[in-house]
């Protein structure tokens, strides 16, 4: 944070401007970010509805006043001394997430940030902050959340050590029912890579519900594909029939995309207590050993190759079940 300077002075000193909406610069040698002290004034709905003011007369305390939480409104000078006008250090030591001022309500993304921080640090949300979050939801301010920003914060929270606390916070403030109406209950076992966690979250949903959720949150392809794949194939995971398992492998494209199929099995193990992927792994390995090229070389007609390969793979699977 740089106080008392202008953008022109920063550029003259060799700093490279990178901020489009805010005056942010990169150090010419270390490439560390340096931002000019600034204030913000609400000028519209949503997270873009702000007018930013940056000038040499903006003080450090004024800049800290626009922060969302007290634990984010602490500065440390080059001498090591803290500037902490909102007692953020006290809240940090107590494990409390507390908003700095009523300006918190001007950006609905902050609701998701608080929920994400709860999932990351297992901190308690201050009662007055939760009440303010509820008012933001009830007033309709949260209805102007931009989907891309929602997924950005939601994905980070889902990947944190305590994702259940994020959903608990969203439930308490009323945003869960508006943002994630398809989710009637939250699984307890949310672990592993993000696509796996999202798939477990969607495990009980119908395909149309998953599509609606993904569209609303602008869910990226990796997470979307795995969740839909699980929805379409999970009924085959518990089968003991060689034909069903071969159908599973084909529908999941397991022979060409073994890494994604491994993620599907990981999600299944979390979503279905008692599910053991060892049987399926063994069956897939047996089917993969079938030499499709050799079968093709002795086939009487090209049209028969696919059926012959399937037959050989099904026999290989049956032999190891």
C-alpha cells in the first residue's frame, strides 16, 4: 500500500501499472503488487457499482475503512508496527469474522467471502455481521451477484478444509436457498480435488437440476462434466454383471480417459458409504488388456470388429468378477 503518491509518480519510479479498475502497480524488480491508497463510493448495484477515488491525500486509515472484515483491515509498516484502527488483531486471535462498517453491505460478494473464510479458518461469524448478511439477502442486494464471481468464491470455499462451514453460513443468512435451491442437504464427506467435491455435492440431484445449477454458477467444464457423468452412470457402479460394467466403462470413456474415471470412482467412494472401487478397477484393468488390434486383424468384416471387441472385453471382465 502506497500513501501520498500519484499514478504518474509511480510510473516515473519504474513501476508498471496493471490495475484496470484500481491503481495497482508492479515493482520493477520484485514484481510485487503496490496499490495506491483509495476510497470507494457506492454508485450502483453489484460489485462493479463503485466509484474509486485515489489521490495523495487519501490516508491509510481511510483506505482501511473500505475493507470488508476487520482481519483484512490491518496494515504493517516497514518498521513492523501495526496500524489496526478496527481491532482486527483482536478478532484474528479470537477467531472472529466481523465487518468493518456498514459499507460491507454495498458489495454482495462479501457474503460469499465471509462464508469462504469460515470454511478456510473455521472462524465464527460475529452476530452483527450475520445480521447484516441477512439484511443484504432480504433486501435483494445479493440478487445482483455476478455468476463468475459467485463461482470464484464458491469454488474456493468448496476446496477449503471446512467446506461445511461455508454452507452453514450461507444457510443462516438465507443465501443458500436463493443461490443453491437444488441442494436440499449437504454431504459431510467433501474432500479431494474440486471436481470430486462438486460431484459429491451434486450426487443426489437429477440431471436437469445439475444442469440448472451449473448454468446459474457458470461452473467450468471439468466440474460440470464429472458431475453429469456421475449422474448418468452411478446406477452401474454397484452392478456385478460384466455387461453392465462394460457399459459403464464405455459410457464413461474409461479406456481413453482413465484419469477422469478415477475421479468418478473417488467421488463414488465419498458419496456412497461402503462402495469399494477395487472391483471396478480390477474389471477395468482386465478389459483394457484385450488386444483390440489383434481382434480387428482377424475379423471377417470391419462392421463386426466393435462387437467382437466388446465380447472379448465382457468375457475378460467376467473372468475376474
